[in-house]
C-alpha cells in the first residue's frame, strides 16, 4: 500500500493537478464554469475530467506520470473516495501520496467543508493558488487520518472518512430515494433526513429496526448488541457542524452506537450532537461512544463508506482500521 504517512515535504511551488468529476452533484449543468475560468488562466496546471471510477483511476495515472505533487479533487465525497482508493492501493501510480485539496463539487461535501473556509470550488482553489504564488503553502497544510475498510463483500480495501451501518445505512438509502433527488446539496439533504428521523422519535415511532451486531474494538470483544444506529468517522465534525462523538480512548476511529430500547432517545440525540459526555449517554441507557484503531463488525446487512455501499455477514465481518494520515491543503 502507498503509505500516506511517508510523504516528502511540500515544495513551495508544487506541480498541481486537478481532477474534475463533471457528473458530481454541484458540477452538473455548468457548475464548474468559475473553476474552468480560473484554470484557463493557469495553463501549466494539468487537468483531467473522468466520468466514471475506471476513468478516475486512468486519469490519476496520467497525472502521476506528469509529475503532479499536489492534487485538487473537484467532486463530492464519493469522488474523493475513488481518488483515495487509487492513490492508497498497492498499485498506486504515485510513488508517494500527493498532497490533496478538496473542492466542494458534489451532492455531499462533508470532507471539503471540514477543511475549507470557502464553499465554492473556484474560491477554495484560488486561495490555495494564492498561497502557492506567495510560497506559503506550508501554512495551509492540515492532516486527517483516513479509515480503511476491508471484509464483507469488499473485493479490495476501500478508504474514506465516514462509515455508517444499521439506521445510518437505512437513512442513506432513503436520502437517495427522496431528498437527494430534490437537488439539496452539501449537508442540507442529510440534515433534512435527520429532521425526519427526529420527528419519528418525537411522535413515538421507531425510526429503524435494530440489527444484531457482533462488535470488537482493538481485538477485544464487546459482545453482540441490537444496534439501531452506528457511525464511525475520522473527522472531528460531520455535516452541518455536528459532532456526535463523546468517547475516550486512543485511536482515530471515532464511533458512536445507539442500541434498541434506549432511554430518552430524543434528549440523548440532542446531547450527543454536542460531542460531550453526559450521564444519559452510557451503555446501560443504550448509548456508547469510543475511539479505536481497529473495529470489527459482524452482522447481516448493508453499510456505507462515504457513499459507497457494502454488505457484511457474521461469517465475513467488516473491518475498519486506521489507514494512516493524509495531508491536505485548506482553502
């Protein structure tokens, strides 16, 4: 695997490359015009416009052959995952992982908004280019741990920043069938789905059926639990600034679980989103949150990593691990 932790120092004026997914949510219907106009003023920047995962891998090979050291990715979280899966694979065309800049061009842009102050692709990239021109790119560097998924029906390891199972998986599928088709972007689609879930809870309806799940953290069995919702992330905050993690312990994988028959669920959700411990948020009340380097999940059903879906079984559990740190430029 191309170890993301073993990367050289960032040059003051690196060779830039850009991947633009024209099929991403924001980028459709001329959404890249401002970025295209900016790139027209910088003809030395290498640009690739893949329209499928297979084309993304080929485009990255072209950019690697052109000596790209800093890679801007214009797309959503799914596009970012396609890039990660290529540059972190054993067959990566890059000798070392490039520094990444994430330009928010998709339906969901959780990773981009975690890193950037600007919220438009051209504005993010302009800020980065300004620092490149001034020789101050090092001041814009940030590191983020990446999650590695294997097992289940994953043919090869996949990489990303947000994993969900049980109710989180169900909500993702419902998003695709409802609010995403309306055209809501960034965190508004998932936010609307969360509001619908909270309404179900407030009216006394069970939002999602529990999934029996065998769980282990860092090789230590946790037991089998009836899980209503499970989410794992390496990001400190999710869409809309939510931070539903309050656990302690070492490791970059932040995990939160909600079990069946939990107490005061609506109040607990409100408390959990603050990201701080509370007496209600304990396993005996149906809630747990902790940090780990390795999480093993044995269950029958679907799960999602940054928009890509997988299937797990008790005989072929999902394994989530610390995949190392990647370097990003903040725009």
